[in-house]
C-alpha cells in the first residue's frame, strides 16, 4: 500500500491508501488497473453501499489485482465517519460488509486518478461536472447507466426515510454493479491481451 495526500475540492487535504503491486525482485510493477469511484452527497449511504457491493463482486470475479474501488462524497458533511448504521445493516443482510469504510470528500486528484467516477444522482453528477478539470469529464457517469433490470436513472437517497429505502438502494446498486463488473472484466481482459 502507498499513502497519498490529496487536496479535496473544498480546499482541505485527505490521506488515503492505494494498492500497488511489487514484483518478486522488489520493483514496482506497471499495472493496468481500472479505478472506480462511487460518489453520493455525504459518502455514508449510497456510495459506500455501491463500494461494498462492487468490492465483493470484484473479489468474487478474481479481479482484485486489476480493479481498484473507492467511494467519496461531494460534500464534507461526514468526513471520517463510518457508513450510516442503516446502510451497514441492510448491506450485511445481503452478505456485504461496509463497516470498514470511512467517508471522505472527492478530491481534485480523483478526477485524474480514477477511470470511472459514478454518481448516484443528477445533483451529484452536476457538482462533479462543475469541479471536473478539462479533459476528464468523459469519466463522469450515473451509476444506473450500467443497470440491466431497473429503469431508474438514479439511486434514490434513503437518508431521511425508513429502512426500506436502504433495501431499494441495494436493489438498484446490485443491478448496476452487475453491469459494471462486465465492463471492467472486458477491460481487464483487453489489457491482459495487450
């Protein structure tokens, strides 16, 4: 793991760790990793749920060496906090553990570092587009564009509702992440063949 200091869009700094691969000789190996960042407003409900679901799918697909997953919020309301207890409980019921995740705000470096930056809704996508440096906007998408079974364009915010909202988030996120895993699997296969 390597530690990176990043400047967030609000001007503060954050510290995060990233995976790196070291060869048997101790040299850093060049890797073609697909880096995916899930984004919602506070990074305590929807984006950590997507982070956890996709992380599990990546592990099940054996793609840990070629896919890096993180989540962040467009706002700094909850930086350093664990995901909402209701999100953790709903995820745990479906075999997904997100208790280790901690909220952080999107940083300016994220726009360069990640290949896909996936917003949960139109408002957060618009905020990302406003902050995104030139030449990086092609990386910004709504997560639900990868969904195959749900027609919704966005993942609804469950924060002010009851526990059923967190189940709906999981339904949508699981659907979209199934489509997304196929995209990153194809990308990994393409890089392996190169």
